[in-house]
């Protein structure tokens, strides 16, 4: 997407931000919004959760593949998913950015629209309450999200017990498939499978399902780096092992089969729907464990079980599975 018009540097920080944030909406929990030295947010619970995530140009995203709107949407999605995975309701975001001398005001305003669109769709009780804008050699987006526990206990990764059911809410493998489609030399493929590309560019984690599940989940996390890698994090934190049932993953694989065949037929690399499902990240679904005698909450489907094994690792059926996925430093 091409952005024309004045750059942020030509307008200056104050005017650029004034125009960009004009479309942000307020919520009742914000007592002092953006504009002071710091925001003031109200919570009835004496505790709140906080998380942060950073996206770096040419490492985490490319501006020729993602629009400003896409990046704003994704920045919100990835952060509110982490908050919801703890069982909290997202209520406030702080957005810090580094932009280049060539970044246009139109791009910044499109980014801001993406932020608000994701908030409206995924976390309507949330507000952008502040942030920062700085200059550098590449675009960097850093978002911190705050969540209200509303009297609930936080859901940790360390609570899984042998005998628990392992379940997923959301998609698996679609974002990884979408990324491979975007990166392929044949640009018609991305258009042919636009739904999977959409999951990569604008993930939509089922936030309400995660919050509702908090009352019965023994552990939960946001699947951002890949199913096998994130399942291994639950296994290690809870000192248990996790078994993934291949049969229960077949539905996730089946919807990606045609895309894998199309990609493979147009290049030298073999693309695998199973690899996407097991090791692909960025779907921002929720992986959780529940007691076997508890009915699974809305949106969650069983994909495995928790067992007592000393290795504290992940198995695919009876075979040990090497955990792979996105590593933000080495990938």
C-alpha cells in the first residue's frame, strides 16, 4: 500500500499525534487519558496484569507486505491475547513507536485506525491511554497492555495436572500458511487464499472465550510462537508432559491441505499442513488445560491430554515431538 502526503517529520510530533489519535475512543475505566505525563486507570480488583510486545521492521514485519492498518491491528491482537490468556479483561494500551524520516502521516493515521479497529472488535472495554513517538532508522512498534482481573485468580502456565484435558480455542497453522503465501514468488497465491493471509496480517484471537474459560482452566497461554513450542512451555512450567492427539488435529490440517499443495507445486520446497499446525505461530489462539470432569468452555476443543512423565515434554501420540516455533531473537 502506498502512502502519500507529508511525513511525520514535516508535521512535527505534536501535530502528527494530534491527527493520528483523533479517532481513538474512551472507556469508563480511564480516569486520566493521554495528554498528561501518565494516564490513570481505575480497577476494582487490587491486582492487574501487564504485558508488552515489540515488533521490529524487517524482523517481525515488512511494510511491503503489511499496511499500517494491518500492523496496528496485529499489535493490539498480540497484546490483548496475552492479557486474556491470564484470565484478565484488557482495559488499557500504551503504544510507543519509532518511525523513520520517511514515514508519512498517512501511514501513521492508518496505523492508528488499525489500533482502534482491533480494539473495537477484540477488546471493546480497552483504550489507548498514552505512548511515545521517536525517530530512528527503522520502524519499531512497542505496545504494553493492561488487564483487569475483576476478582478472578490469574491463570498461569504452571497449573496443569496429570489427567487434565488439553484444548484449543481458535485456529492453528493458518497464520503460518498465510505468511508462506505472502512470501512466495507467485503473488497470485496470496490472493487465492486470502482468508489464511488475513489470519497472518490481522489475527483475531477469541478474547471472550479465554476470559470465560479462566474460571475452570488450570493453565492457559496464547499460542503465538507455535503449538509444539507453547505446549512445551506448559509442560515445563507445570512439570508434566503433554500428549497431542494427531487425530484431533486433522481438522486444522485439512483446511490447509490445498494451500500446501498449491505452494509445493510452484516451487522446490515441500510445504506441509502438519508443520504449519504443529510449529507455525501467530494464530494467537488459546491453549489451555482443564480437569477431565469439567465441561469444556465455549469455543474450546480437545486436542490432547496431560500426563505424568519426567521428561516434561510434548508427544505427538506416542512419539516425542521436538518443540519448534518462532524465536524472536534467533529467528
